[in-house]
C-alpha cells in the first residue's frame, strides 16, 4: 500500500515538473500579442495559414489586393474580439483586426461573398494550447 502511494507521489511530481517546464519553454514572448498580414486576392488568402496561441491577441492586417470585394469570416467560432472581422473590404482597402481564440485547434476562415470560398478563398488559423 505504501509503495502505491509512493508511486502516486512520483507521478504527481513528474507531472508538476512537466507543467513547470512547459511554462518556461513557452516564455513571455509567446504570451505577448503577435501580428500577421493577410492579402485578400481574387480568389485566395495569402497566406492562408496562420498560427496563434490560445488567449493571446493577434493583430492581423488585411489588405484587399483584388479587383473584387472580399471579407474574412470564421464560420464555426464563438469568440470575443471578432468585431468588424466580417465587414467587407473594397478593392485596395486595408484594415487591421484583432483575433483572440478561446480554444485550441484548427479554425477555418472563408470569404463569405457568394462563390468566393468555392473558388478557393479559404484558410485556417492553427491555435496552439
Ligand atoms: Cu472574396
């Protein structure tokens, strides 16, 4: 019985060390706001893959480099800080938005104008825990 308790303690200690190490390797840099740029073209996002960390605000500068109107829309998300994200950008227009994700995983985004996603205007943000 004593042995089992001892083993349990070792497991707990190892788990605690794992958490501490992860905290250190993340470092303060990963918790400060990050930034990215996406060009909206006819009909693609460049780039169409971004990486973010859960709970860390990321500013994204959007520029419409196409001849059509475009937007950026995260269909599956309920998250704060999305105000204005879906608004339409006219050709040549630039806008900076702030994204903050509450959950890890791959969050896809699309241009929601008719036919644009089908034509290839899709992308994803990989959100790390
Ligand atoms: Cu579009």
